C-alpha cells in the first residue's frame, strides 16, 4: 500500500460521519477499455487498477469505513484469453506478496471469498499466508472475491444445508435467512450498505446476489483506473442523500 493520496486525505467536511456506509462493495470495471483507449495492452489497465484499489482501501481506512469488498475475479472470468487469466493470477500473487507487510502494519484484515480451491496452488498458498498473518487485525476488513460467483455461492450453501437435513442435524423449518447467511462465503460480514460499479454498466454480474438485497447502488461512467477519492466522495455524498427504507414506508 504505497500509493500516496494526493487529495481528500481526511473525510470531506460535507459528508456526515454518522451516516457513512460501513461496508462498501465494488465492481472494478473498465480496466481493459481504459488500456485500449490509451493504445495499451489490457494488462496495463489491470496494473493501474491495483494502484487505484490500494488508494481506495487506504481511503476507506482514512475516512472510517469498516469494510471494503471487491470483485477481483469472477467464475466467468476463466473464459478470458488464457494469457490474461494467467496474468491476473500472477498479479494477485505478486500484489499479495508485495503488500502483506504493509497490510499487517496498517491493521488490515484481508479475507478471500469464492471457490479458492480452483485457483493455482501458489496463489492459494499466498492467500492462506495473507489471511493467517492478518487474522487478528482489527482495522479495516478487506474482502477480495476471487473465483467468486453469487449463484454458485448460494448453491453451495443449499448443498451444505441439505446435507445437514439429510443427516438429521437440522429440520428444514430451521432454515431461515440468518442460518442461510451463515453458510455463505461472507458468513462473518455484514451486508454491504453501498455498491459501486465503474464503467457505466448497470449489472450485478453475479456479485453478492444474496448480500446486495437492500444495498444502495451507485454506477459511475468512470473507468476503474481513473476512479479516485473525488469519485468515491461523490458516491458517498449521493448515498447520504438517500432514504433507506428496507421495504418499509
Ligand atoms: C475488470 O475490468 C477488472 C478485472 C476483471 C480485474 C480487477 C483486478 C484488479 C484491479 C486487481 C486486484 C488485485 C488484488 C490483489 C485484489 P475489465 O478487464 O473487465 O475491463 P473491460 O470491461 O474494460 O474489458
């Protein structure tokens, strides 16, 4: 986490500290288009994307937001060209190795959510190391959805609960929202308050389908490598103008 914020180091004065989203979820979209617009290979967009993510994580910490969850790699992303998939896997591994000491020092607790067993062995080892090294940290929670799919997550929770019913450990009637949530990858996390997607796409793309049920959605046309604290400020400002009703009148 070496990227230095140039602006908005502190929480901007017109944001209400009492009404900050506690958990922000982000689809970091547009790396490829950003690179193409500059006449650069797509992977350069991903490299810039890492710097933007580092500053967003630090910004959340600076402003007092407790959890950030980002979509780094979806179950559908395996369909990309092999060279890009391999680049991303290596990038995740390299970034984890490079940033771990700083995350430990800055009290970040990192957690990966998704079907991690299907990732390259060396990346799994780096993930295990990072999660173990930051497990007791009590600062910001940083969750990285990797080989993550919302439908797959729901299905694996269904299977786990069905097995418990089959073995007579629970009755079907005991399955409620609370029990179901505890069988998701995000079992130890509150649902996000604010969901941000960059690059103008109005889709959830299989991200946190259960958890986003009552989350406020903010879409910006900005491509991820151009996202910054100013943009984040705008998203939170917009969020704070809304009245969250959770189905009530
Ligand atoms: C979407 O842009 C971006 C990704 C699939 C990868 C995002 C990953 C990072 C920013 C690195 C995160 C690193 C760690 C260690 C958490 P796109 O390629 O879909 O862009 P496009 O829609 O313009 O093609």
